[in-house]
C-alpha cells in the first residue's frame, strides 16, 4: 500500500494543493511497518492535476488536513481513498496512526 501525505515544514500541510512536497509512504499492511518514504515535488496546483499524478505514482490513500469536495471526488475517481481532517504531524506519525486505526481526524479545514 502507498499513502500520500502533503508536507510543508516537515509536517502535514493544512491544504494539500499548496504543500512543499508529497511524502509517498510505502507500507506493509500485514506487519503495519513502513517500508520506504519517498519525497517528491508536486506538480503545479491546477484542478485535476494532483489526483491524476498521485494515481500515476500508484497511491492508494491520501491523508490530508483539508481538501475541497471536487478534489475529493477526483481522487475517488482515480481509486484513491481520501482521509481528511488529520492534524499536523509527520508523515511517519500519520502513517503509523492510520495503519493502527488510531488516526484522529477532525473537520475538513477546506471549504471549497
């Protein structure tokens, strides 16, 4: 499984479309261990670009702080599960919490 997490300043970016980089975290679902973390520079933030690009990167899940409804629909149409409302933690902390079903999510902080 591959989890994408938008990062700014080493922690989850409040708005996925304006992050500094994406952490692509490869995990073993059975052992709940992180196998690899790659950090990639995102493409330009334009409607529909990031969902397609992350799909091409073989992403299964995206964990975000906030994301608009249209973006969520585009990720879903690219077979990427969307988790919104996560707090500003590191990619490794968020991934570990997600794998252990302990990821706390609040409100989607994006309103568009």
